[in-house]
């Protein structure tokens, strides 16, 4: 696999990035009554090679996110051998034919977004005898190109996953449209999670994690502010998000 990444951050710099983020998360948390008691920092390592990811592992970080099953399958088995207690989160769109492999490599799924995927997942969990926590992803901006279930029908889908398929649904996830105020989307997700008694909220990235934390996020997904830019095809806009 070829990576087109700027790996200029040292282990020390990555440790500092993580510490700054934890501090900012804590500050945001203390500012809001809606904030969760605990916020998990998911270090999004997609497109970064193992040598770069290891800098975060050496700094003691253990929670990571990837958005492609294939890429995770190549990178993480060796890292799991070397470092214990890793928690790997699947945060990208998932095809039904990858569900089996996903379940082998990941500990949490953030992108459960359609009935067919839910059915395949339930079956595969039975088959492998492995159940992992799931977030239901909602397309709160109703964007054509973005994955996520229709927010208008969220209630029905949540109940379908929980009651009919007995999936371990722990929370909701969204990615706000880049041209909109993210707080509207975070507020919407928080209200829905409360209505359905769901404890977790996966929201907030490098650009908007402080706002997400103030609206009750329990899992922020941060890549650029930890590892630096993923200098690839479509990623140039992320250069703005450095700490
Ligand atoms: C890449 C990605 C992130 C991290 O984005 P940054 O802006 O680099 O922090 C978060 N969530 C999802 C779903 C992603 O695909």
C-alpha cells in the first residue's frame, strides 16, 4: 500500500498534540451542562502508515479510528501484536460484503446506516460469536453524497436495530455538512439520543470537536490535529485544521 503522507511529526510532537486536545476537550466539557462525564478521543489514523501511528502508541494512546476495512486489515494485526489493549473504531462507510472482515478487525462500528447492513451485521455477529458496540450514523444534513440514515426515519431504524435484530446499539453518529453550523446538527443528535435512551454520541472532528463536546459528545474522531495532514487527493482542505 502506498501512503501519500507528510510524516514530519515526531513522537514528542504527537504526544503534545494529544495532550493539547485532551486539555481542550476538558475545558470545553467543563463549560457546558450538556457535556458528557467522559469524552473518548479517537485518533483517526486513516492514510497514515504504521510507523507514524506507532508514535501515538508509544505516547500511550490506545483508541484509534480507521475508515476502510482493507486498510485496517493490513495495518492493525501487527500493531495489536506489539501493543496491548488497542480499541479500534470503524468510522467509514461499510459495504455488506466487508462486514465479516470488519468484525474481525474492529471493536466498535460508527457507521451502521441501513437495514440491509444491520441484517448482515446481526447474522455475522451470530456466526462469529462476536458482538461489538454500534453507533447508528445519521445523515443529518440530508446530503446526497454522504452516508447515514435518513434522520426523519431515525426512530424506526433505531428500534429495528435494537428490538428486531438485537444489535448492541450504544449511540448515534453524524458528520455535519462543512458549510453549516455544526451545533445545529450536534444539538439534533443529542436530543434524539436522549429521546431513545442512547448513552453515546460520536461527533466532532479536528475542526469542531469543542462544539461537539459542549453538546454532549462522548466520542470525538480526530485525525489531522494529531497526526498532521493527510496529503492526498481530496484532503487538501484539511491543512487548515492543524492545531
Ligand atoms: C477522517 C475522518 C475524521 C477525522 O477528520 P480530521 O478532520 O482529520 O480530524 C473523523 N471522522 C470521520 C468519519 C472521518 O472519515
